[in-house]
C-alpha cells in the first residue's frame, strides 16, 4: 500500500510578487523536477502544492530557504483522457463516501490523465479505488511521466 | 532558601516603612524647593509651601511633573545640584521630541545599584553568576544601569550590549552566562538563531534566567519563553527619567517589588489625576525619595498598572506593581476603542498555533480605522488544507473580538517576515496621518 502514496510538497506563501519565482529558482538550482503543480489562493495567502521527483530534497531546500513547508500523502489516479474520465472516478469516490479535500489534474502524453487527490482516510480510499479497478500511480511512475 | 540583599529593609514592617517614607517626603519637599528654581516656581504657582506636607497623604497636594517638564527645562533646568556633584549623565534620544537629560550624583548611582542588587538577589543572582547584559550601553540607561547592580552583587557582568546575535550566542556559551538581560522580543530572536544553528538554550547553555524589560510584555509571552527555552523569565521595570532599570520581580513572579524606602508610588486615574485604591488600574506616579541630582515629585511615567499591597510570599513587605499593561502613549485608538499592544499580545499568545512574532498595522480607509494583526504561520501548525488556515484566521479574529471587542483583520504571513528587533520591538505600524 505504501508505494501507492505520493509525497506532495506544500508551501505556505503570501500573495506577493516574486514568491513563486523564489520557490522555482530554489528547486531549479537543486535540480528538482516538478511533475505536477497547483496554487490554491485564499485572500492574502496561498498554498502551493506540487509533486516533484525528489520530495525529500525539495522539502529540505525550501525549508532551509525559510519557507513554511509540509509533506502530505496524496493519491495519483490514472483516468482516461476522454469525456467522462473524471466522472467515473468521482462516482466511485462519491458512492463510497470518500470526501476529497482537494484535487488537481493534468493530461499526460499517453491518452491518460493524472488526477491528484487528498482525502481524509487515505487507506480506505486506496482500497475502494483498487476494488473498482481504478489504477493508482506510484511515485516511481510519476517520475517516469 | 530565600536570599536578601538587605534583609532588614526588605522585610521591614509596613508601618515602619511608611514612617521612613513620611520623613523622607517631608525633607524632600524642602530640598527641591530650596535647590531647584523649577520646583520653587511650581510650588509657588500651586500655592503650596513645603511646610504643608506633614504626612504621606499630603503627597496628593503636590503638583505632578511630566516628561514635558524635563524637555522644557532641557538640559539641566530641574537639577538640584551643581555640575561639580554630577558624576554621570544619561540622555534620551529625543526621537519623539526634545531629548531629556538625567544626572546622577555619586550617591544616586549607589542607590540605583542597590535597588538592582536587591532585585537581582531576589531572583537568585549573586556571586558565581554570569550576567550577559544585552541592553544598549551608552546614553541609554539600560546597559550601564543594570551593569552596576550586577557588579554590586558580585556576579560577572558581560557588557555585550545589543545586537550581533551570533556573537551574543558565542559569548553565552564560551563564558557560561547564567542570565541574559535584554528585551523579551530580542530574546525570542536569539532563540530563533539558536534553532537555526542546530543548538538549544536548554541543552547548550548554562542560562537559568532572563531579565526582560524595556518593552511591555504579557504573562502569556512569559509562558512561551519559559516553555521553549527552559529558563525562568523575570520582568524588570524602570524608566530613564527616574534612573533607568530599577525594579524586578522576585522568584515568585507575582508583581514587581518597588523599594519603598527609595520611592513613593501612587496609581492615579489618568483623566482626573485622583489617586486610585490599591488593586485599581491606572497610571503610575513615582516620587523619588532618595535622589539628589534630579529628584522627581509625582512624576507621571505613563505606564498603566495597579498597586498590589500586602506581603509577598518571599517575605518582602514593599509594595508591588502588577504587570505593566502598556504606556499611555502606546495606546492606539481604533474606532474609539482603546487598545494596548500588550492586550493583543496576551490574546495571541493564548492561541497555541500563533507564533511569538506579531505586528499590528493601523490604517484609515474611507475615514474608518482598520486594524490588521499579522501573525506568522510556523511549520508546526501549517496545514496544506486552506480550510485549516482559514479556521486559524477565524479563531484569532474571534478571540480578538471576544476579549478586546475589536474587529481586526487577521493576516497570516510567512515566518521571518515580521521584522526582528535588536532592542525594543516595533509592534505597531500606524499608517494613519493624524
Ligand atoms: Zn516577592
């Protein structure tokens, strides 16, 4: 089960010019590759969330640069990159009472899309998704995208 | 065992102390009347003769003196001794007005040091201790003032003065400082630098206590400092016009002991000038009973506090004052409501998720005052769920509303973005042009 978990890096950032640039610059100079990325905004501040190839290292680099950083376990779900792809997943989650805290997605080159979700009960979600023959993407696979 | 510097005086029965105060007050009024043209004029204008002062209660007949009087008579117009008898001068920087100058005779310095020697002894500092003095040395009274008290009790003083934090830490470790004196906000910053260096005050120093003052700080802040660093945090109080740092708490941390044989204190209603009863909160007024160069009669310091009478657990009988809420000139008025930064601090420090650094920003938008309270989001509490952060914002907003009855906008900011100060922290940024 452990290898189904994706380590997401989250960063607290004020909505000020140049914050994103500072973060990406740190990652770049540490040779860290960003696989998925989103910014959630709430007034004065935002939370940046990203899946990177070297989460541990990214965490340290950003922490040392003075950012407020946390690591969160999320799930990477493969879905078909066609109409109804997301609906199929949300039906499974909804009918099994799995509450999604947040989600973001991007399309891959292979007719597939990657959906990243954070849920309350992650182990339960893995079980439900796998029982419904929905494929979870591991950290290794994310790095190969 | 409780140690005393001067056990007979510190534990003297209250009525005997009052008798001493009465005698000293009676001779003081003659002394200032005869030696200072300023006071002679002031008394004459108020229709008061030194002979009218026959008891302690008569003190209320005397006119107040204020900082403005010191400014108006700059530099030495209120002095009671000629320059030949002055062994030291201190001066305020005058950033908010004309500077003020305070002079000291040899005996004034001795009395000042004695006051601190009693206080330092009451928090367990004596021979064998190493006191690192991180208050500024120079015209400011903080550094030199405390220095003489530390030497008097036989402890080793490190005159490290303020700033240069890494050097402070090096000295603290290499010379084995057992106490650090500085502003509480600077000490928090020192603690941050310790963490950054991968060491801790609790494990990597001999520090047992801090002597914190020169800015108002709350009981909640004391708890934070003690929990995080494992030291005892003691409050020290004084102001340059009445000498400098003078009084401290004792180990029981239950109010600051004011030495009654040297000073007579009252608490007054700042509006009416009427004396308030013990326990009632108002403005502190101090009469110096032993000073020679620049005695002050009913000096309005501006600090808001209450007198706590009755003996302390430590056995000392002198009156105590409660934790200083702030100074009348620190008060900000937000839409007609009086707010002291110290009150806001107490609310914030009671919320475990809020870090120790904060700032109040006051603006005026469309003729309406707005207060923004900035607090830092530390990694310990950071949740990547926006909703959790919003809950924190709301929690702080609600606490400020409930306790202080003010509506403030709470702004979560990145750690390290609120400026750290080497001395007195600037807690309030007032952008209003009033
Ligand atoms: Zn006591």
